[in-house]
C-alpha cells in the first residue's frame, strides 16, 4: 500500500532498511546468544543521524515526528527486535523532556541524544508498580537546592547503558499518584547505581536492569514540569510512545512473514514447494492481511499525534494492542510454516517467536489497554470518523 510518505521519510526508511540488512542481519544471532548490548549498531545508527529523526532541528535533530521514529523502529524490527528496542527506548526516555522540559533542559540534553552520543531511558516500573503505575514507592524528598531520591526501579530498558534517565518519583507520598514528579538523572550521579542485568526470554540484545537510588541528590533544575505532574506526564508519554511499540511489533511480524514466504517457496514436500499447498497459502494470506492492517493503524495513529490531535489515548492503545497481537499470531504461524526446523536456532523464526511475546506485555499489558479502550468508548457518543 502507498502511505504517501514524504521524500525524507522514504529516505529514512530506505537508509534504515539498508543498515538493518547489511549491518544488523549478520550479527543478530550472535548478539542474541551472547545477550550483548549492540553498541556497534548504535554507533552506526548515530553516524547515520537516525537518533535525531523526531527531534527538532534547533536541538540537532532532523525535525521529523513520531511517524519518522516508527519507520526506523519498524525496519530495525524486521531484522532484530532486540536491537530495535535498544534504539526505541532512547526515544521513550526523551519524549517527556522533549514535550515538557524547559528550553535550558532541552539545549543541555537533546543535542547529545539527537546525535546518538548519549542514549536515554525511562524509569517508571517497580516491583509493586507494573500495570498499576500509580503504586510507585520511589521518593524524591525536597532538600536544599534540589531533591534526594531513594528507591529502586525494575525492568528498565537501556538501564546501565543509557546516560540520561527520566525518572518518576514521589515528591509527596500523601497524595499518591498526584504526588509524583519527573526528574532528569544523569548516569554518573552519586547515589545512582544499577542492579543485575536481567536474563530474558527474548529481545536479549537489549539491556534490562534495575535502577537503584540511595540518597541520590538531583538539583532542582532537573525536575521536568512542576511537582505533582509526574503521573500525568507519564500517561501522556505512554500514549505518545505506544505507536512506536506498535511499529516494533508490526516490523517483527513483517520480518516473520517474509521469512515464511521465502521458506515456503524453497521447501519441497511431496514433489512440490509447500507454497503450492492451499493450507499454507491460506496461512500466509492471513498473515499478510494482519501485518498490513497493523501497519495502517500504526501509521495513522502516528500521523494523528504528529498533526497535533489532543486526545489519542484510544487510538494509541488500539494500535499497540492490535500490532502486538498480530506479532504473536504471525510469529506463531510462521513457525508452523517452517515446521520442525523453525524450532531450531539455525533459523530466525524461533528468535522472532521469543521476541514477539514481550510486545503484548510492556508499555501496557494488552488486557489493561483493552480496559482503557473500553473506558474511552463509554465516554464518547460517536465512534470512528
């Protein structure tokens, strides 16, 4: 389908696809096996200017929007979702600063992030605050000239490798979620350390660690927005970032579809390629329909956000849920097309199968997001256009 991308967006997509196929493809299996952070790939993406596609030109970026970011994530995910999320997580750690930071904060941090000299990360999740983000316990106690942060964040993507962190902590515990605030915390800040690197089912090239704060002093100028705005900013951030997660899932599904089609044309059984079997054709056709529908939903939601539409909670949740469910279905069906060899590590499908599952879980479990969609439906009198 023609999605009427601009010339710059086509260049971004084509450049990323070239990098994915020439640089990522040869190393994806080794990085997954070693659970090694893809620093060399991050450098290649940085040298290509891809970390700045969604950042304004005045801060060193290319001046694009969320759709531009989704195009990069999609193309990387076609080849390796673990590497894609390492790239995308820097955007997650940047959006709140980009949308609500002061001009001084943006000038200080965004040029390094746009150039890829520094990666970013977002610290929200805790042991008792996953889907229930309002139950965070990390505190930021006001002190002379700033705040002292204490607590632990869990399952933080790019944890330990990123240099700039957006961290959500309670400045007033008595107010619950309304007492949360957002802070910029730099990697080498005294009192800020990292826990163990998690051993994961999939996306193994990405790093997932605890963030540990022990009397970590953060200057007052590092607060994003005002005290008590942290939870609101987090909800707005997740609404804005979910199309990127949808692009990750949809890109993975596209890669799985392509691999399945290629294998079906080469694998001969009963004297013919299995592509000639109607049962296989039906599976591949359904996979293609689902991938294209997911792409349409992701792109249209990203365009809504880039156009400045104020309320996109429902659409953002929809594209994340549909794309991630599609990734899981398509990866499962692709493995079925491959048969026994698809279960082996010599073929890419077992990795895609493992990588797909997390897309249904993080940045809002799909069951929770369906609840959000239902809530939005109840509020509105009309649906669709």
